[in-house]
C-alpha cells in the first residue's frame, strides 16, 4: 500500500539519478557533430516539463514514440545552459500498468487458478495473452464493440489474482484472496493505477472509462452464483465473460483429456469442478470434409 | 418426411434428364477440336460409375473439383459408343447439407429466434456465418480443437430452427418446435443427412463423427436449465457453446442499446429475457490508449 | 444403421422363401375338400398386394386378424394359376416395433438403469410392462386421456435405453448413451420405425401422432433439471411422467428397504441418488381398519 | 377447538336421547313374535358396554356389521328389566373420521384449490375419491405397499384444506390457511381424531401408524420447494405423492385445454402456475393401432 | 399422549392430597393470632373455586402473585366450617408450559442439534435463554413488535426438538424427528398446551394468538429450502427467524474457530454444513478506535 | 476522486487560515491571567507537531480529548516566540470517516434503498444508527465477538450507498451504482479512508483490520444470489449479515402493514420484493401472559 514517492518534474534537482515515468511531449531526431543520431524530446507531468536527450538512439525507437505516451526513463538530471535537462540512459514506452515492476513480476508468474484452468506458473499471463489474441481476431466481426475497452478489460479482468493467489512455493489462496476475492481486489488495483495516471497527467482519469472497466472486472464471472456481484450490462462486458470462459474451459477440457493416461475407458473420471466426465474418444483421426 | 426418390447410377437410362448428386472420381481437362476446353470426369455412387462431360468449362471450376467431392449435376443421359454417359449443363460443388435445396431455402430465410438475437429474416444464416468466421479465426489459437468438427458443429447446431420456427408471415413457433424443440429436430435432420450420405457412398457414415456431432447439437445450450439434455463433454462442444453465446449475446446487447431511442436515461428498460437493464452510456466516444 | 433390405411385393418372384412384414387386407376362413380349415387372405404393402394361404389354421387366429394389421409372415412364393401367391408356414400379428427382432432381443434384456430402479437384466421390460398394466387400470378413471396414445407412449418412453446402456457383461453407459442420452436416441428410434411403417404402407405416418409421441419421449423426465429439453405439455405426457416416476420410485424404495440387512437402525443409509434415508420401520405388521 | 362432550356408556341414564359413536360387540339377528327381524347387539366404549336393539332391521345391515366397527347410533336410553338398554332409531357404520358431521359437511363441499386443480365446490372430495379408486386399482401391481396405509394416507393427505380454504361464497384462503397451511393443519386434525379414537376405545392409537400417517401428510408435496418440510421416506409416502400429482395435473391439463375456446391457435395461453403452454392439437381424433 | 387425569375443583373431596395447577383469584395477606403471616387466596378453574391457605408465607411471595396467574399447588383438601378448603404446603407461580414437569426435564437437557450449533446437553435451553435475552434487549428498538408475542415465539420455536432428538446416550434423531420434524412436532405440542390452558380456564385459547404462534414455529427456518412450509409473514415471525440464525450461526462460527487446534493455517477446514471455511486470523488483538 | 490537498504540519506558514484534521498529542487545561480556562495541546501528523491553543474552553471538552484522537481544527497559524503555533476557533473530535464533510452530508441524507426498507431521506442513517444501537445491546451476549470490529463493520457496511443511489430529487440508481454496486463502492471508499489515515499518521493502516472490514462489506448480503461475491467467513461478518437483515426486514414488514389502508382483507397485497403477502391481522390487542 506504500508506493515509493514519485519524483515530480518541479522537484527535480541537478545531479540526481532518476528512474521515473513521464509523458512524451514534442520529439526530434537529431544528429550530433559526428553524425550520430540522438533523440531530443520533451518530457511532461502535471507539474511542468523538462528537456531530455537520449544519445545514440535509433530511428525505430524514435518512430515508436508518440505524444502522450507513458515512458519509463532512466538517467541523470543535469544543469545545462542555465536549465535542468535529463540525460537518458534508457527510455521505454509502456502502458500504465507496466509502470509497476513489482506488478509485472507477479503478473508474469501467477497461475490463473490453483486447480482449474492454467494452474501453473505463468498460467495467468498465458491465459490473458491468449484472450488478447482471441479478442483481437474477433473484434473485426463485431464492429460495434469498443476495441480499446474490450482489450483493456481482457488485460485487467484477472489482475486481482496476483494478490488472490499465493504461488511462491505451493499454490494456494491468500487471506485477502479468500476474504475479498480477485474481483474486488482487481477493482482496487485499477483504482490505484487510475489515481497514479491522474496524478501524473494532472487530469482526472476519464470517469466513464473507469466505470466501464470496473464493471467488466466485477461482472466477468457472468452470474451471481459464480460470485459476480453484478451481471454484465455492456456489450464489452458480456463479450469478455464469454471469451474468458471459452479460453478457460477449452484449456481445461483439453488438459483433462490429455493428462488422463487410463486407456481402458474412453471417459475421464468425474470432475467435481466441471460436474461431468469428458469424452476422450477412441481413435481420434476423424477428418471429414462435407 | 418424404424425399423424392434418388436416381442411382445403375438405374439410369438413355435419354433421361437428371438433377442429382454424385461423388467425383477421376477428372481431366481436355480441349475439343475447336480448342474449347471441357471437363471429362467420372461420377460415382454406391451402385456404380458413369462418365460425364461438361462442355465449355473453365480451368477454375476444374481446379476446384477433388476426388470425393459431392457435386450437384444437371444434364441428360445419353448412349455414346455403347455406353451411357452424362452430358452436363451444370456442375456445382456442394457440402452434404447443401444437397437439399428446400433446406437451403429455409436455412437462408429463417430467423435465429422470434424475440431474442437475430430475430429477422435471414438472421439464422447471419448468426451461423458469423460464428463460422469467428471459429475460423480462433481455431489457430486452440490447436487441440478438431477444426473440421468444430466448423461442422457450428454449421449444424441450430439447423433445427428451420422447423422449430415459422417465419412465413409472423414469426412464431411451430407445433413441432414447441413439442420437440430445435435440439432434437436438429439431431433428426443430421441423422437423415447421414443416411443420405451413407446411401450415396455405400459406406456407413463415420459413427464417431456422428456421435460427436449429435452431442454438439444437443449440448450446445450448455446446461440443463437452458434445455440441453446433456452437458458439453468434448472440447469442441464446449467451444461451440461459448461461441454461440458470444455471438448471440453481443448481437442482442448491441441491438437493444441501438434500438432504444429514449435519451432521458442512460439505461435500456428491463429486459425480461436478459433479466437485466443494459448501459447505453452517455457520450460514447471514449477512446483511451494506455 | 443398416437394416437388411425389405422385400416389397412387386419384387417377389416364384420360389423364393420369405420372412417379411405385410399388412392384412381382406380375409376368409375356408374349408378345403377334406373339411380342414384354412385362412385365405390378401397381403399388402405400398407396391401392391398378393394372395396368401395358411393351411390348417384355427378359428381363433382368424378372428384375431383385422384389416390393417401388421403381420410377420413366413412362407414360400409360388406360381399358382398364372399368379404368384404366398403359401404360409407361419403368421403372427405384431405391432410395428416388434417387426425388429434385434430390438426385441435387446428390449427384453436391457436393465432400466445401472444403479437406480430396475437395474437388472430384463429390468426395462419389467418396468414397461408394469407401467402398461398400471396405465391400463387407470385409464378408465381419466376418460379424457387418449388411451392408445398413452399406451404407445409408455411403451416407447425408454426404448432409447437399449442403446444408452451396455449390459452384455457389466452394466454401464455406452458412448452414445453418455453423449446423446436415451431421450434423443429414443426419438431417433421412433423416427426410424415411423419411416419403416410409412415405407410399408405407402402412406405418411400420421404427423400429429408422431409429434405427440416424440414429445412424450423427450418430456418424460418432467423438468429441465432432470434432463428433459421440454416440459410435458399434453395430458398424456404429464400422465406418462408421473406413471414412470411412480413405478420407478416405489420399486427403488421397496428394494432399498428390503436389501438393507442392518437391523440395528430403522433407517437405510443415506442414498445419494434419492438424497434421503428411508424408513424401514420397526415391527411392520400394523394393519388398521378405520 | 371445542367438541361437544362425549357421552360415555357409564354416564348414560334412563330416558336420555342419544346421538353418539360406539364400538360394536356381539350381535344377533332375531325375530320378534310377529316374525319381524330386529338386531340385538352389544355396544361398547372404554367405560363399559350396553345392550342395544334396532327394530325392523334388515339382513343386509346385520351382515355389514362386524365386531370392532365404529357405529353412529341414534336412539333413546331405557330401563328394561333392571338394566339400561338402548332402543335405536338409526345405526350407521362409519370410519373414524366420519364421526364428525361438521367435518364431513366441509369435506364434501371444499374445493381442492382456489385456482388450480379441482377448484370447485366438491372438488376436494372428487379428487380424493378418484385417488382412492386409482390407488385401489394400482395396489395389486405393488404388493409390497401396505394397502390400508396407502388408502388412509390418500384419504387424509388434503384434509387440512377444509380449514385452509374458505368456500362459503368466494373461494379464498383463510388466515389459518395462509399462516399455517393445510399440511400442518392436516396433522393437527389427524392428531385430534387419534385422540378421539383413543378416548373411545381406551387404548392408545398405534404409534407407528400415527407417525407414518403424519409423515404422509407433511411429505406429500414431495419436495421442499413445494412446501413439504420433509421428503417422502416410505414407499407409501412416495406413492401418495405421485398419485396426487397424477390426478391433479391430468385434471388441470384436461380442464385448461377444454376450457380454452380460442380456435385460432393450437396452444393455450401461458399458464403461470404450470409455467408452460399446453398443446390443444388440431383435429383430435387420431386413433392408431400399431 | 396420555397425561394423568386432572383434578377439577368440583371433583375435590375431603382428605385428598393434591398436586395440581389452578388460577389465582382474590388474595389476602393475613396474620394469625401469633402474629405469623399467612396467605389466604381463592383458587379457580373452570368448574368452580375453592379457598386456600398457605401458613407461614412471606410478603415477597404474596406480592409476586396476581389474579389470573397459574400456580402449582401442593397440599391437602380439608373440610372446614362446612366447606372444603385447601391447606397448602407449597405454592409456585408458573407459566403454562412449565406445568408439565416431564417437558421441563427434557427441555433443559436437550441439545439444539446433533452436529451444528449448541450440540450438547442443555444446548437447547442455552440457545433459547440467549435468544430471550437478545430479544429483550432489542425490543425497545422495534416498538412496533408485539413484545409478548415475540418472547413466546422465541420460547416455543424449537420445543419440538425435545422429541425430534434423542439424547439419552448418543445424540441422534428419533423416528418421529425424521418423519415429521421439530416444526410440526412443535405445533402439536403448542396445541396440546393450548387445550390444557383452555381446559383449565374454561375459556377458549385466543385464536389469533394461537395462529400467530403456530405460524412463528412453522416459518422460523425462513425459507422453503430449509424446511419451512411457510415463509415468515408477520413482523414477529421475521424477527424470530433472524434472531434464531444470529444466535445459532455466531455460536457455530465461534465454536468452529475455537475448537480448531491447527496452527499452520489461518483457516478452518471446509465445513460441509456451512459450505465454507472460516477465517481464524493470525494474531487476534487488533483494537482500533476511529 | 480529487480531494483538496491536505495541509501537513511541516508546510504550515505564519498567517494562514486552517481547517484541517490532526492527531491529539499532550494536552493541558490552563487558566489565563483573568482566570479564564483555555486548552493547550499538541497537534501532530506524520510530518511533525505544533502547539495549539483554544481560548475560553470548558472542562467537558478538555476531558473528552484523548491522545491519538482525530480532531477537526479551525483556526489561524501564528508566529509566537519564534515558533509557529495554532490559535484555534474550533476543535471537534471525530472518527476517521467524519473527516470528510461531503461524505457526512450525503450519509445523513441518503436513503437506504429506493423501494425497499428505509426508502426516505435520512433512511440510511436511521438504519445504521439503529443497527449500531442493536449491536451495542447484543454484544454483551456474544463476548467472543470483537466489539470494535462489529461496530465499525455496521457503520461501514452500506456507505457505498451514498454513491450507489441518487436522491437529490427522485430516488434512483446512479450509473456507478448499477455498474459496480454499493459493495464494491464501499470497499473503495474504505480504502481511500485507510489511505488518508495512513497518510495522516505516517503508519500503515492495520492490514488485518482492513481485510476484515473489506470482507464484512463484500459479504454482508450473506449469499451469492443476493450479490455478495463472498460468503461471511468471520463471526463478526455473519453477525453483521443477520443484524442488517433483522433491521431491514422488520422495518419493511412494519411499514408495509402500516401503510396498507385496505380494511377489507387482513392481508397486504403480494409484495414482489418479499415474494409474499403479510398478515395485518384483525383486531390487534392480543396480550397474553403465560
């Protein structure tokens, strides 16, 4: 709950080393006297702006930067011609959630569950990446869906699991996970990030967007009986719910069938969580082209 | 329930006009003396084979034909050099269900429902085509799913609706629709087609495939309470269930929101079938790129 | 799925041995010169009719035959006075389902379940016969019920179990049984028989009757949660549902109580399938005449 | 709750008029000097016995009486040859519940419900009589069922309805009916009668029988959701449950179909209490003899 | 079912020893010649009244008596100045249910359940006494609740458990408990007591009060699924339901947490009856005063 | 989402007017030269401490203050003898949530619902105050419950309703209320306050306490079907659930009965939200003292 204090631009002082996130302003690709390319760009937050310079930068990096992007910057503050400027060692374009390295580390190690689908280290990331890919492929078929909203919702829907589950040694639930659950934890994490973004930009996080994202997180289980306190009530929320189940259930079915080594019967044992047995079939090759 | 009698190859006689389905055997693209291309091919069913000729045929059509394809053939039987041959006016490659023109006509006119999603003439076809496209895009992400099986299941899952619903003037349910329902009707239609295919080829329809297709039809509602007598128990059946709901629900949500002309409230009226109100939002443009 | 090819009347030829089903037309009981009685009757199918003769036949058999009955006939085709006729060795009046000996053999061997009621070889037959008897006794009390329809429904409601269950050695479910279930299998079997009848008589099977029978099969579990895709919607369907449960549950209760040899407690162990314990009572003789 | 005080035999005195229930002891059919037949019999209760005489009685009545029967007696107590005797005007054999004329009057006037099945004056009686007849016919098929117990249970299962419902003018629920319900009222009425029988005979009412009857009353709705606080746990209780539903539902289905005068559609309107529409069919005569 | 015969006042005779319940009429505190105090009071039942005298009685007892109270009296009937009077050894003020010593003995020994809350000898009494205290404290906050009615309801709601459970050696259910249940048994016990009160006072038990009490007993489980045949429909009935659950569930939670000696995890094992695990927490002292 | 910037003690400067919250440190009651009492006390936050003085203060106020209390202070910063001090106009002891005047204003105006219980301006406050009083009275009966935790939980359980509902003119739901719901909103509000407290005190908010409070908010509806994503899993959470329902339901029952002016029937109309009718009774005075 205690994030290290942010270094606002107005507080920077000569000589300090910096590892902080800012917004990109104007940018230029220049050559120095030796003809080496470097990037000159303006960095901003709500307290002001500062010039920054990245030596020996390539054109690709330059082109990938756009005004308004969040960038993770590492470098040193220096007084130059009477003004502070930032000499960068490193510059990385990021989404807002990626600002938080601890989160990233957890997100890429957490399983998606302790028993059901994607129950392995990295399972959550695999689940989310697959869903992002699936959403990306389906979105052209549903032009009325808000693309950015759905992709953000997919990315966020299970983030609470990094705190709901413990996965250092044995997989299990944390106390917070059992008492509060990943839906409510996820909303809390989203709110914190929205505060950070608002803090950084000096503008309130778009309220309508925040509501729709919170809604997608709390409703993505789809019904009360599966622990959602709200039913999906937007097109993107209902799409998220089915995409999530599609990915999770196909993964579970395939895994249960593949891991069953019993060749006497063509059925898996009764699965308590699925409330059914699965059909492994006999000889599988059964192509047929009508 | 009475389909017109099939003309088997062994029963053909000189001079008769024919509009029938056969299997493609060997094929050749030839030129006649004037240099015009024509297709020479063998047609088969379980009773025998016959040579056929289609004058003035293009290379494209030739290339699209493969041994084992079902083709709808129209033409005349003629005695030629002591043997019967078929002079074709028309040749069309089809899938097995497309053999039945009456079905095709209904399938392309039926709605997918009388109130809920895709409740308009042609709605069923739109629903199925969209699902086929969606499945096609998602299948590479789920390599363990049997592609042909899933696509066939998508195509078949709602075929029973062409008899469950009446859509000549007012949309409604047929007696058969109410008493038996499109799941069981669909299985019946599948069985009839399987019989026809078996009749034509002289080989039994693959039993494992038939079972899996029947299962996908009866289980695609996903749970007992929604009228499926069986829960999905194969990976393809569970995928079908979620793809179906994804398409149907997104369609319904978008339609209900768009058709609501009330601008006083940002919510649709309570929907009995969805058991919720939907969020129309205020001013919609809310793009955001993290 | 492949039934041996039927011998239609128009295809019969002199000298062939026959074991086939036909419809009864006109009939006469005659005496030959020695004064022995024989039956002279016309047999029909949709392709034509043929005269038949059964020597040494009794009056009882003669009276039991009515125009339109299905009869299993065994005998030889002979040319007699310029026309083919059938000399019968055997003549048996049957219902349509009894045409199929393989079915009959299975139907009389199948259990009604693998764990619950009538779970023994022949259990299905016992269950159905008992229900037929029960329906027969109750029908006079409910004169608005269609007698023939209810009796047919009782006979048909569980026929799918001959394919849903395997009972050669150990009782179990077949793949088809688990994937499709005896309700849908039963409708398929009914449809096949309706086709056969229609084939034989040359007239379509009465559509309204077929719908009502299909409906009784699919709805006889009475509610969605017990796997019926349709609720009973005709008087005969609701009567069938309760008759079925009455017979099955009384059988189960009595069996569970009788098979419990534990005399320490007056209660059976908790039954998972019944979700209750049963009261065995203490000293049973407790007659009382108010 | 206040039943008029019973006249015990030991309290009878010369000259009093009597309308009371006693048990039959020894009986004789005699002729007086004019040759007219009269019945001489001993009447008993737990306080003693008294001789009684019914002039001009027929042989049929005599034969119908058995030792231990309950009889409703009307007549006058007289001193005769130094002892009290009873000169009867009327003698009627009854079951224990028939002792209570007020009950009988209500029982034969009450409907079985205010909206659903048998919702008319006398409907409850018709329902019970039909069920008694149905049970009588089915019992030979289920020889392990205790005949007397099932018949008593059928008779008693709905007796609480004579107090649950009000049916003097408009049909409705009484306060007691809504607050307590006919299941609990029925048990209370059974208990009162059991007390009366015990009072009369001087012996405790058989405890096991009483428990089983109470159980049948409280469990006859078959499940918690339909308001039974206990599930049926004896063979007779489960049989009662299905017999009750069979009779009630067939009655409701037939009535709803017959009362629907709308000839435009072959379906009744949606019934809230049945949660379905019913199929009226088209042209009903559809006899078929397989 | 057989309670020993009550001694009505009109039947008392000189010299008999008495242990019976009567109603208090007029009372006086007097001093005899030696100046010792004694109580002179009138005792009544529906058959008449009798003077009674308790020697050496204190002022406290005198003041505790009010006209209309039920008192348990022990003493001897004596002829005094031409009339019968009662010389008392003992006089105890009671409530109606306390008249029955056998009940009292059971009520103070019964557990409230065999597994769940208050499952120990005396548990039922503890549960009821705690609920009485809770109701007493809450009633001032809900002035529209009928105080007497709620307290009576609390006292009565579980009385059926003294017969539902057996607790002489091992805890278990009686046959009556399983077949009928403590809700219906409780109503039966209430009815018996109401009869006794009515018998004693000669006036009918207030009908409205009886209905409301019966209703509170049958509805106190709050919903059909937990075995109440009626939902709570009065303010006192709904209050009783929640008070009962509050006491029972808090008791269960605290007990399950305290009895769990496993210190490895901060969670109890999964409880089948609660369908959840409980949080034991880590180090408990966590006071906080906002 | 944007709270005005807090004035930390280290940032205060001479002459500024202040309306801020601090923690109480040491305190003294002193008299000035005129003998008038004033309070001298130390105020603290995580950045430092400052002396403050409240002239003309009474002994009562002095005694009500304790070290560690949160106090709302209004006054002016002045340089006095080389150090800043605070001359107070007003000093008010508060709980942490009361720091936020906007919240307080809403909390005291919000209804508890738009249709059900306490649906009037100020209804939420009345509901919470009544529950606090109820909890206070019951806590001595349940000594194992953590008093502070339960009272805090009661106070917090519905705070989300100040944002879930709109109550300026017509009562209704806000978009946030429908999309996210008062459970999740409530957790968000709790989290914000916890951050503020932590910010003020410089110490992390106790994690275990925060979890238990979050859990009480999300679980207080008691079951999934009523929209709680978690079941109550601590003694205080289950107690809160029943206290909440007790208060809400008794309020609803009494209101529905009192507001029903129909004197023809003793029952209210069917209530959709309660799924029952309520018993108004006939003539209510029905006291009875057993």
